C-alpha cells in the first residue's frame, strides 16, 4: 500500500501572497519552481500559482521549461537559470523559454542565433556559481546592451544569515554592476533576500522555498503532509532487537509498528531522533531506516492507527531536516515518486 503525500495548494498560494506583501507594490514577486516545484509537482503547482497572479516563473533546465510551458499555456514568462546551452534552441523558439545568460560565451552565442528574442543576464556578485563578474560583463557590454535584456539578476549566497557580511557586500556589488545596465527588471533576492528588507528587493523577487513552507520563511504555512501506512504491528519482549544491525533493543515489553516508506522514498537513512505522529502523539522511530520500511515504537498508544504521519504542522520539513543533518530543500526534493499525491485546495 502506498504512502500518501498531501500538498496544500492553498497554503502555497497563501505563502506566495505573504512573501509578495513583504515587498512594495512596485516589486513583482515571481515563483521559482525548478526541480519539479521542489518535488511537489510543477505541472500542478505552476498553474495554481499562475491562477493566483504569478506572471514569471523560474526553472533550472530547458527540459523543465518545456514541460512547464505545456502546463502553463502561452501567457506566463518562463526563465531558465542555466541560460543558453547547447540543445536549448527549440525551448527558446518553440516554447518561449527566456534564458538568463550567465557568461560572455552565452551572450555571444545567443546574440548570434537569437538576437531580438527576450533574455535575462545573470551577474556574479560573489557566490562564484553562475553569472558574469564585472570584467567579463564589461567585455560584452555592447552585446548585452544590444540584446536589451528583460531582466538583470544576481543571487545571494548567505541570505539565510541576516547578519552575514556577504549580504551587504553582494548588495553593493549588484548596485555597482547593474547600475549602467538598462533593463525593465532587476532582481537579487530569493526567499532569504526578501526577508532582508527593501534595499534587497529591486523590481522583482524570486522566492522558492518559502512558497513550499520552508525556512528561512518561518511564518510560512506548512504545505506538505506525509502519511505512511502501518503494514504490521508486533509485540516484543525485553531483549529483542529491531531492524538491520540490531541497533535497537527493547528494554521493556514493546509494541513496534512497521510502516511503509524508507530511504528509497527519500526518508533519509541518516535521520536520527525523529518520530511518526499518531494524531498529536509522537512515536519514536527505532532501529535503522530500511529501503521500504520504518519501525516505530508505538507502545504508548491505546490503539495503533492505520497510518502514521511523518510530515505535518508539528514535524515540518525543517524539523525533519534537522534530524537528518540537512535542509528543508533536500527533504522536499527527495520526496518519493512512489507516494500517492493528493492536491488540496485546487
Ligand atoms: C533556487 C534559486 C532561487 C530560489 O531560492 P529559495 O531559497 O528557494 O527561495 C532563486 N534564485 C536562484 C538563482 C536560485 O537558484
């Protein structure tokens, strides 16, 4: 029996509205729905956000842009953070993908083949991941001007740490580098940058994780619920062990529920010290996480329910991430294709 992942579209929309409200009325709030909307299904999340008023979407690969176009129809703009790469021509000409050009080489190549079509430009203000540094941008300044980019953007490396000096340094660098560039839109901030305040907003923001209920947007409404069916329940005597490696041994008469869901479903094996919930009652996970199964100590329950909850308003993606030594982004993007997916609030 499949586990059930419930995705609350109305919460995603409420989170987008809340993030939008944090910037001024002249600042457009886009939506980042790369990696299949952080694992939640871009083909459903995209149209829901478009219906709520999102006009610009960002993805990370041309293939994602093509798939998203089919789901969104012709109106919304779809930008690709990877810019213009070999094999991307049909995505641009037939599916209206807007590449965010990352290098002098991409600027030159795009100018040759697609001059006159919309494009964005990404500047590197210190993250050293994507985008042109000042000298590289200067070397193709005339080409960039001729392309009349629709968007000039950069990305913050440390926006989830408000006191980090990189934030002010990148802001200053972006102001300096983009000053001489004419574009209808300038953008520096993802979710974290929106929370840093107005100087970081420019004319467009690009939230991702905050839409899906994750930190650093701590006021977000939780978006996912994950419920794992109980496959069987067994009673153990003190001294009996559970799971691979026999790492957990009962110290009292114990009742163990085996639930469907494991590391093949993105429930990270490294996660330690977390629970599954029977309503509001936490039941500790015991023993190792297997490929398809988890074992849970339900000794304290009067009645074992048909399913136990792994993600909910109490145990959010960030709580589970903490238990696994990772971030909410990885919990979300690891969510299994094996789960039955239910969309609420469509
Ligand atoms: C992923 C990404 C975003 C969205 O970031 P969040 O932290 O999820 O809000 C925005 N801009 C760029 C360039 C990205 O790669």
